[in-house]
C-alpha cells in the first residue's frame, strides 16, 4: 500500500479527488490518497507550490514530488526537497489550453479585431489585415508549450521563429538559440509571445534594448511569467508607440495591484493568469503515470532540472 498526499490548497481537493482516484485505480496499485498524513508515511506528494507543505524534510520516505503546475519557480530552489521533482506536462489539458489562448490572442492582434469590436464612432474603415504569411511571429521559449503554440501558428501560415537555450529542430519553426539567436529572433518580429520559465537567466529578458529590435508597433503577448519583462521598459515602449499593444496574463505581483499602470494603459490588456490551467482529469492521469513508474522502478517523466531552474 502506498500513501499519496494531495498537498495543494484545500479548495482544490473537491475537483481533484475523483479524477485522482480514477487515475490511480487504473494503475492497479494499492494506494491511500489523503490530504493529511504523518509525513514519514508518505510515498508521493502531489504538489502545488502554494500549499502549506514547504519543509520536505519530515517526508523521509517520499519518492517524488509531483507538481501540478508547469512553472516550478516557487519550489525549485527549496533546499529541503531532495527527491525528484516532476512538473506538469499535459498535452490534452494544459498544452491544449495554452495553444487556444495564444492562438486567439495572436489572431486578435493580427486581424486588428479591436477596431471593429469597439467602434463607438461607427467608423467605416475597409482595410483588411495582411495574410498570416506576412506577419512574422516570434516565440521566446520552445519547450512543451512554446513549441505547440508555434506549430499551431505555423499551420495557420505565420512565419514563426522560436528561441530556446539549447539548439532545436522543430517542423515549421525557424529555431534559434543562445545569446546571438535572441537578437536575430526579435529583429523585425511583429508579434512576440513569451513562453519562457521564470529563472535567474530569464529575468527581464525583454528589456528596452530588446524591445527596440521588434518591428515598430509590435504586439507582445505574455502568458509565461511576469519577471520576463522589464515593466518600466515596456511602459516606455508602449508610450512611444514602439509597442502597439501588450496582452499580459502574468505579472511580477499577482493579483496585479490596482494602482499598477498596466490596468489603466489603453494599449495593455490584462488577463488574470488564466492563459491555461491544469485540468484535473488529464493532469491526474499524468500524476498517476509517474507514480506507476516510480513503483515499477522506471524513470520518472517530466523531471525538473534543479540547476537550470525549470
Ligand atoms: P518547458 O520547460 O517545456 O520550456 C521552457 C523553454 O524555455 C525551453 O525551450 C527552454 O530551452 C527555454 N529556456 C529556458 N531558459 C532559457 C534561457 N535562459 N534562454 C533561452 N531559452 C530558455 O516549459 P513549458 O513550455 O511547459 O512552460 C513554459 C512556461 O509557461 C512555464 O515555466 C510557466 O512559467 C508558463 N506557464 C504559464 C501558464 C499560464 O496560465 N499563464 C500555464 C502554464 C505554464 P530548452 O528547450 O533549451 O531547455
């Protein structure tokens, strides 16, 4: 019998209990799924970084911590965690949601939808958007989410360039990497999507110098993490017109404080960290598969590189 501790905010238990039980039943393992347990009895911790479990030292028997979120910045530096840490990778749920959100917001800017949705003076300006082929899109971050979004946009016809830490080959995407690749990826992009993790190396990667490389009037879409952007540099670029619009889902402080200039800026769209969320059904299957692996002495999947921070 293994003990699986669900360590997330208590209000999430109602939506996760049944899906987790179904997924664990499917593994054929004998298990006890609990929200409270003597730490030394726990085999696996299904985890959200905002849970009350912050000191892992008493969990002496734990074989892995299985994060329900894709982002791990709030747990990756926890020195009390010495067992493998897996993050959420879920094509059916989290990835699908992000592809839908990014595609929708890219199309909003590409098609100039706002001009017709909000048109109080009833202006009749019959100017069609260019085709996608003439709208270069760049995605910073070519991981699970960045690659999936890039491939969808490429299928729609956008010339997509992506940037990552390591060298990559992905069908339909011009892949660049490293410091030299960044300037090339940004130069002339009309729509920039940020899907990098929050690490010391990605802090303020979008700064004044890099904003200046984009095509004048470019749109920025950030479903990655708030610290990727130097907020003051973005506000200055919005005011000068170098950036035409910013759609921001994530912020350095969340909820975004009411007095933050992003709320009032006419060319900023704020969404409340909803680009994509972990879906209990499909995420539970991902978690259960890692538990099955652990019990079968097979390697865990979706492990975090603790040194790299993601
Ligand atoms: P991955 O770990 O799969 O991908 C991260 C990508 O970023 C990789 O391509 C990686 O490069 C690249 N990268 C990391 N550090 C650097 C660096 N210093 N320089 C260049 N490239 C770098 O993550 P996911 O795609 O699953 O998720 C990305 C982020 O999306 C998450 O960390 C989270 O912050 C955010 N997110 C936001 C959500 C929301 O609702 N707003 C929901 C889910 C996730 P390489 O491939 O070489 O390793």
